C-alpha cells in the first residue's frame, strides 16, 4: 500500500520547459503547485499555463509563495534558482544553500569560487561603471568576453579584441538611455580559445544528476556557435572519446564540489582547449532542451529526475544509448529582428526520414527584441545513423524552410523580409565557419 502523493512546488518562468511538457511530465510524479512571480502574470506563456491549471502568483520581493503542505521545490529557470534555494533552506527541503545559489547565478562569484578551490582559474574582473574599463582590461587582457554578471541566453555577450571598441561597448551597456535598459554589472573574462573539433562545436556540456553531493554525469556535444555566442544545436551521444569524456566529467564534478552543489540537476558548459577542458559556466538547472535530446537517445527524463531529487528521491538514471544518435537544431533570428511574421515548409520538414518533430518556439505575430541574445524560432528533434547523416538531414531541412521576419534597419525603419534557412545566422553551424 502506497502513502499519500507528495506535493511539489514548481517555481516557473517561461523558457525551455513549456507548460504542456511541464504538466504532462510532472503530473505522474507528484501533485503540483506552480508558482509564478507576479511580474510575469501577463506573459503569453503564463496565459497558456493558466489554461492548464491555476498558478499561484507571488511577490518576488516578498516572503515567497505559501509552502504549506509542500514536500519539495524545483525550478527549471535561471532567474528562480536563488528563490528555490531560499525556500528549500527555510522549509528544510532538499536543495542548495543560498550561498551556492549565488555562485550558480553570479558569474564573478562563480569564477572566484572555482579559482579558490583550484578547479579552474580564468582571469576576470567586474565592471560597474564605464570608468572601470581600464582597470579591468589591464587585469584580464585581450581577447576577452564581456557579459552581464547575472544573465542567460547569451544576453549582451560579446567578444572584445580591441581595447577602444571594448570601452565603447561597456559604456553603451552600462549607460542608461543607450541601447535599451542598462546592465547593472558586467564581467570581463579572458576568452577561452577552443581546439578544432572538425564539423562540430569546440565546446560541450555536461549534464549532472546530483543526490546528496554524489553525481552522475552525461556529456553532450554541440554544433558550432553562431556569432557572437549563440547556440543552435546539440547531439547525443557525444563525439568525444572515452579519455576526453573522462576529462570533462571530472572537471564538472570538481566544479560542483567546489560550489557545494548537493541536490538537483546541473548544466556545465566546457570549452575544449589546447590546455584541456576549461569551465565556461556552471548552471544550477538542466540545459535548455537537453531533456528532449536525451529522451530521444533512449535516456531518462531530466525533468522528472530534477523533480524527484527536489522531493528527496533518487530513482535510477538510464543513460542514453551509444547506438542511437539524437540531435536538435534551432534556427536563430537575425539580431535586428523585431517580429516573426510567418514560416513556410514545416509540413515538408516533418515528413523527412529521421525527423521526430518540428515545432515553432515563437508564434507568428509575436514580437522580438533586437540584440545578440539567443532567439530560437523553432526546434527540430531528429535521429540519424551517424554524424554525416545528421548534417545531411540538416541541409535538407535548410532547403525546405523559409522565415518571414520584420527587421529594424540602422535608421530605425522596419522592413519585412522572407529569408531561407540558409540566410539565417544559424546557417554558420553547417557552412564550416568557426567562432
């Protein structure tokens, strides 16, 4: 005879885990309470969620949502990692300490912590005012990367190779009234230079399932980055050999121990450099859309595992098959896009052998914010016999798809353009250009 079902609170913000997937995947695990920060009440994704259940809205500056009767708290969003940790500690539930949550979401704190524990020392400096530039660039050197200290989806992340251009960029990002809302704080860190991985990207990720400080690690390979640092796709199993896999998983394990990550699922991005693997960043949640690619490769659901860990449970994890190549690809909007008008060719893509599903991530008519943040237009999930077949299938997909978008010109005037998939920025992942 089983006991009463546990109650799981999901701190939710729109992102890689959609409302339908959340409900379908987690309802068998526990009774759900979905809590949403009040400022997101009118978001289209929250309105869709509200059609499936009644979310609880809470003031993010207040004490948080009512936790009465809740047995665990989980989030799949970067922006809510600190809230989840605070609630877990306050109510004696499995999770992270507030200090660990800060290190997972503040890039400078994370770099400092990893260096202090001898895991990976990457030169970096914080910039809070434009006048901090000279001190920062003297400490870090060039080439470097500038990005928000707290941020995700490659928002305002740029390479810097020229000191004068870097100073102007930092001034623009930190100054009110220039380039939209200013960043509160930036980090300048040395640019990690990768080694050529042939057709693939020169970095990987390690997804980690951690129960009471003990981790199971799974490396995934990436497609080439889209400039400046936008990610179009990934595949599983990794192309790395056993020795390289051991190196990246060992690095991820040491990083999690240094950050004192105890319970949950993490996503660590790692650059493959001539000096060996180096940490790009550690995230306190599963990687975007990684759950799908692992599932299609025959592995367990990371969404379910994260929920179970939040409830203090640790079911066996089934790793993906080494004999089934599953991959994902998203077409990325041009940086000057303001709106997706329409997409042609989706029905033909769905009929291609090997395609499991193809869906739009942005509904036609939805506005977009111009900039270098990663803005996925769609999501392709597919399988192939090998890497050559994967890239051949992606080329066929590119031949079939056309996207109509509104683009903002330098003079502020907008125009409508219909672009083939080959004309989108994400085409660099197939054309052999290196970032």
